[in-house]
């Protein structure tokens, strides 16, 4: 029995060779009733904890030094498909191609290894975005000063 982490998801593996099998270990909000925080100690990080079984636990049985899977667990989540608005993308196609060509042309000319230059550019962008910096992509949508021509 091994514990595996792959792409931020946890798995328990059993066997080897042709008998190798992985079981998805879903995140769980279940705790023993005595371990639940009381109302005074509830925070946004532990507000969903419960003593009710959420079905995420995996159950295994050990018989004569052999471990077998009994049941439980949840299925591996499937990420939602990204849908592209083809009409909107078609309108921006020329601007995207033009910007890409400009970026590939200009990049070798920029002093990207210079810390002072990088810091100055980041501060300029942060001031244009109203203090949000790089972390808020949504601010690009609401900032009318930044638009594709």
C-alpha cells in the first residue's frame, strides 16, 4: 500500500504488476464529533467540517498479510471543459497576431535581467491597474484605459 500525490490529487495504490490499482482519496470534511471546533473557533477554513460521513473515506481489509479494497471513496473529478467564444476570438485574431509578433520582436531588446527595470515596469502596471498588480486578471477587463486597438 502506497500513498501517491499526482497533480495535487491523492491516491492509495495497492499491488504491483498486473494487480496494480490506484484508488482516488477525495478530500473530506468529516471529523470525529469530539474534534469539531465549537462556534467560537469557527473560521472560513473550518466552517464546512462536519461529523456526518461524507463518503470520501476508503476502506481496506487486511487478511493474512494481504490488503484488499472493500469500498468507499468518490470518483475522480473531471475538470470542466473550457469553451471558447469563437465569435469574440475571431474579432481579436488580428490584434492577437499583431501583438504576438510585436512581443517576439521586442523581447530580445528589453533588459529583462535588470531588476531595477523589472521593478519599475511592475510599479507602472500596478499604478495603471489601481494597485492590483499582476494578480487580478479581472481588473484588465474593467480598466477602460487598457484596451486592444
